[in-house]
C-alpha cells in the first residue's frame, strides 16, 4: 500500500520518542494501533460489501440472460411448430378420373 521502509519507520519512531517522551510513547503507539486496526476493519468490511454487491449484480445479470435465452428457445420451438404443420398441411394433388366409373353408379347384379 504505502512504500515505507525500515529507515522511515525508525525515523518516525525517533521523532515520536523526542516529541512525546518515554512516558507517553507506549500509550500513543497503542492508541495509534487501535485506530489503524479500526480503519483496516472498516475498509475490509466496505470491500466485502462492494464485492458481495458486485457478485449479486453479476448473478442477477446472468439469470436475466438465461431467461432471455430460454425465451428465445421457446420462440424458435413455437416458430418451428407453426411452420412444420403448414408445410405438411398443403393439399396434395391427386389425379381424378376424367369420367366417373360406371360400375360405381350401377347396383351390383347377381
């Protein structure tokens, strides 16, 4: 996060020792540690909340896309169902005799 090396930490410690003195330095370090811990925990909680919200949005988006794909599949199936009976329901032309059969009109004779 921050590029703080050992020499910078040593310099800050010496300045704090000179400014605060040896009596108040341990209490100040403890208080600074508590504040830093609270800040870290709050940032991690915010980060977890954002990641959870992003994950929830991604799941919602994926579910929406799956619903759209399912509707498209249903539409294609309905279209196929509508088109296939139309092609099979076309009347077939059969050859009819030009003259009616005379044997059909007469009753059978014994």
